[in-house]
C-alpha cells in the first residue's frame, strides 16, 4: 500500500507530538551514524577483498604488467575515485614514466613522463610516506603535474612503492571532486603498494637466483664436472638436454618456416613414397594445396608415362650409399600440375635415415621459363648464324673467284661478282647494325635525345630518304604533312618511318601508292599511318610480326633483302617514346601500320625546336657559291632547292653568255653546266671560261643527258660528269670533288689501329690527291700532329697508348692545333656528353658499319671543302 504525502505528514506530526522533538533528533543522528558505520565497514571489506585477491595473483606468479594493471583497477574501485596511476622512476633521467593508469587515455601509458621536482608524485618520493591532497589548487607543498591538471584533479592520495634496492615509483588515486581520504584508505593503498613491491622483489630475486643458478651450473659443468656428485651431474645433463631440445625445437620451427616459404618446390616422402611435406613453392608450382597432397602417393605429381621409372629411381637411390644426387642427369624430368599440364623440371634428391624410417626430400624447380629462353636463344643464334653466313658465303665465293684469276675483274662476269660482294657486304652491315640497334635500344643503353620537333619536318626527312627507293620500285608516295610539334628523338622517329615506308614499298606492286598520314587524336597523341596495297599479312602473323627475325614468308629475307629486324626496332623505338605500334591487314588487299607518339605536355618548358637556314652575311660567306647553268627551267626548279637544302648558295642562268658574265663578276666556287643549250653550247662556255685568267681556276661539273663517253672536245677541262636524271649522291660527290680540287694539297692524319681499315681509307683519299699519314696509337697521333700540322684528323676512339679522348684533350691545349677539323670514325656509340668532350674544330661523327664508304668519302670531302672555302674568303678579305 502506498502512503500519500499528506498521510506521511500526519504520521510525522503525531510521532513528534508523542515522542517530542529531542527524541526524534537523537534517533536521526543514531540512524545516520549507524548507516555511516555500515558504509565504512562495507568499504573496508571491499578494500580487504581487493588486497586479498591481488595478493593471490602475486603469489600465483602473475605477469608483472598484468599485476600492475589489476592493482590500479582495484585502487580506483576500492577508493571510489575516477583516476589512478602507477609511476616508475627512470634512473638517471629525473622523471617518472606512466606505467599503468585508469581514467587517462591509454596512449599515454608507457609514453608520458612526469618530472620528479615540484609534483605530487615527486613530493611523495621525497617524504617517503603517504601524501594526502584535499585541494590541489590550494596545496603549497608542490604544484600539480600536467597529467593531473589535464584531468582537473582536486583531491588525491599517493604512496611510494618500494623496489629491490630503492624506491620503484609511486601509486596514486585521484578525483576531480573533493574527497576526504581516511586512515583506512591510506592503509589500503599502502597494502596494495606493499604487494606490488613484494612481487617485484620476488621477481627480481627469482631472476637473480635463476642467473646465479645457471652460472653455477655452467661453472660446475665446465670446471668441476669430475668432482661433483653423480646426482648433480645428472641434473646438469638433464638441464642441458632440456635446453638442447628447446633449441632444437626452435631451430626446427625456423627451418620449417624457411622451407615453407622457399620459391623452389620442396617435397618429402617416406619409404612408401607417400608425401609428408609439401611447401608453398610446391603449391605454387603444382597447383595443389598441401592439405590435398599430404598422405597421398608421389605418383599424382608425375606424368603417367614416367611413374614406374621414377618409383624405381627412388628405390634404387634408397639402396645406394650416396646421401644426395642430382636427378635427371641422363634424361629430362617432367612434373604434372593439378590441371594435367606437364612442365620441365630440374631436381635433386636427398635421403635421411632415421631409426626405423628413411625420409626422401626432393628439391624441385620449374624451368619452363628457362627452357623458353634457351629455345629463343637457340633460335636467335640459328637465325643470326644463317643470316650472317649467307652474305659471307656470297662475299667469299665472289672475291675468291676474282682472286683466283678464273674470272677477270674487268669482265662483265667479274663486275657482276664485285656487285654481288658489295651487295652482300651491305646486307651484312645492315644485319649487324640492326642487331646492335635493337639490343642497345631494348637494354636502355640508347638515350633518346628528345626535343620538340615539327611532325611535318620529320615526315619530310623520311620521305626525302625513301623517295629515290620508291621511284626505283615505281611506287608512288602520297604524303600528308601535319604541322604540330611532338616531343621525340627526331632521328629515331625518322628511322621508324623509313623502316615502315621501306617495307611498304618492298611489298607494293609497281604503279601502286603508299600513303603516309599523321593526325592528332583525342588522347593528346600524334597518330602516324603507313598504308600500302600490297599482299597483306595473315591474321596469325599480326602479333608476331614485331618480334625479331619474324617475317610473313621465310623467303622474304632473300627476296626482299631484309633482315627481319626492322619492325622489332620500330617497336622498341616507339615504346621508348611511351607510344604504341600495331598493324591492321587484310590478306591480298594491303596493310596499315600505325604508331602513336605523345604530344609535348603543356607544363614542360619548350626548348628551341627549329633550326632555320642562316641568313646573315657571315653564314652566307661560309656557304659554297654554285652557278647553275641550264636552259631547262624544270631542271633549275629541281636542282636549286636541292642544293640550297644542302647549304649551298645557288645562282641560276639559262644562257651561256650570262654564265660567263656571272662567273667573271662574282667568282662562284663551282659551276654546274649543261652541254646542250641554244645559242652558246656548254662546250663553248667551258672553253671561254678556261681561256680567261679570272675564271680558269673555277671548277666545272658537267650536268647533261649525254653520257660521260660523249666528249667531242677531249681537251676541255672539267672535274666531273653527272648524268641526267640527276642522282643526288652522285651530284654532291661531284661538287665536293670539284670544290676540293681548287685547294692546295691537303694533309690528313688517320688515327686508326686497324691497319686494313687504315689502308682502305688512305687508298680512298689518295684518289682525291690527298696526302695521308697514319698513327696507330694515341701517343703516335699526338707526335705526328705536331710534326706535319694536318688539315684534317680522322680519329678512332679505341686506341692503344691513349684513347681518342686523350688525343682530343691534348690537342685542345695546343696553340696551333686546338681548332683542327675532326672526323670521329669509331665503332663506339657516343652519347651527348662524350660527343661534347670530343668537340675540337669543325667536328663530325660517323659510326663504323653505319655509313657506307661513299658516305664516309662525302663527309671527308665536305670538311675539306669548308676548309678551302674559308681560306678563299680569308684571301679575298
């Protein structure tokens, strides 16, 4: 039954009336005191229970960290506070570290430190007795630490914790409210601290005793083993055996871990050839998990046709006296994967004889990749050997017949044999260069010299190179130019385009058209397309065509004079530019080869990208001045831009009288003269020029539809003859010869340790009336260059007694020779920094095997021509 407030009021009034106010007040005080005593008794019982439980944990040998954590939990619960902590002294550092705590963030434990000076904990250590704080803010004995202030602590109680030799630290209880701590509270906290102290002392003593015991046992075992009692000796041996067993167990676990994670497959079997060990490497190789194979026969991992032989092999090995043996010494070993596929393997087997058991362990490697590489290497060597031997055989056979005198060299057959030897040599050089190119590009040893280039200029260079080849094959080139800039190595992209154009021309029919296109894609790339209407490529060859020595037809290398490396080089170059290359083709209709190059990122600084022809007076003076005389305007329109593109200044005229007047007044460096012209013929013009004192020194090159044998005026003087239609190589060779003919006798120092090559170069230059000297070492080159002051230095890099770099470094220091023109002719591929080191005077670089003897000749004559022209200008001035 519930009593209402009004009923309770009536009841209280009646009681007070009957008993009196004094009696009631006394009863209330006694009730409150009785209740306080009850609470105090309950708290003491609770605290004593905590002390007993913690003591039992300590006696049971609980972990010290766990004991500390439990103790601080008991403290906060027993004193009814929100915060508790245990601080340990860090010797020699003047601070205490938070070892265990309740109420604060767990991340502070083990990391937060409190200074010993001027703190509650520090003061407790100082007085070495319990310290009660009723109001931290007003306490004058010390200041609250940062830890206490962060929790806004008001009241607290702390006691020191004794250690083995000195004080270990401080045990504290804290609350952010006012709390009065009684003597029972102090005794409770001290009891907890004493238990912790005893536990630490006990642990320390146990450690000391254990250490002393071990030292004593070791000392006794090592020094007094024969003197100790039999019982002590047996105990020591027992301890040693336990220790050995423990170490052996650890070693076995470590070894098992190593075996399990090994890349190779490690499989152990018993005498019945049941699998008892199958590591992770074996799992990866065979595709089984260990759980699937353990306890099963090894036969499940061996192809069925090899099972019986393998079982017999293991059995014979078990009966032999050897401990380990390499498997498959006389035959290949194969394994069988979970999916049934087989793979070649390399393995060795060992055995371990136990008391009543023999364990066999097989160490196995999957050598599928190695076999594939070996097959590729063998195929590469086979193809290269064939491709090398074929032209070498042709060269050897052709030259052998000529050398034997069976066929005269000046006969039609002899000339044909010489042409075969020349063509085979060029094919051999192309093959070697292609192999070196692809190896150097794919290995990263070729640094792409990237700059901003106009795509149209790159296309123009490639087309200029391939136009003559297309004309010879009667194939039209249809080209569209794209005027955007791309970040690329122009020489390498030109090489890629010429390779693709060369293939397209080779496999196109006469009268057909090869298309070259370039466009910008949405992906910020330039897309190049080379399209032909040739025979096409089978679908199964579209992916492999970019591999080394891969061709649509194995006879292509002979029929089309190819090496099978061109497309592989293209792919490597494009990939080095972060581009892609692919082909689309329909058999019988033609092929489309595509490749992409990324455009220059906008944020990258733009280097100088175009080099224009110099127009200042000094640059013009350095250009040879050519007078072109021909009555056919189409010839003038064809030859003038061609000559200007090769750094010649060109004047044109259509009449012989005008040519004589121009030559008299302007003194050109050479005259390119047609013979058959209306009015005054070429022969008459030449006769007049040679009679005049002011013009007789000017070299004349005949450019005519007539053959060189057409000479009705045999006494006329001309330096060379070029037949129409004009071959570009013949034209510039003739001009260089003409320009060099007007100069004084030139001296060239050949620095080359290969005597055969040196003799070839010397013979070539002698045909141009050039005096040559040979230095076979770096030291000899330095001496000879001082003795006869060469006009030109032809320098190899790899030399005995000082390399080419050393020679150039020495010449740079010489007052007279530091500007001598230099042609570096070496088999070494030079990077930009090496080329910079070799800069002397006018310097050019040619790589052996990458240029023909004609190109080498033209480079030498060009350098000598520049020397002659500069001397003429100097004399005029």
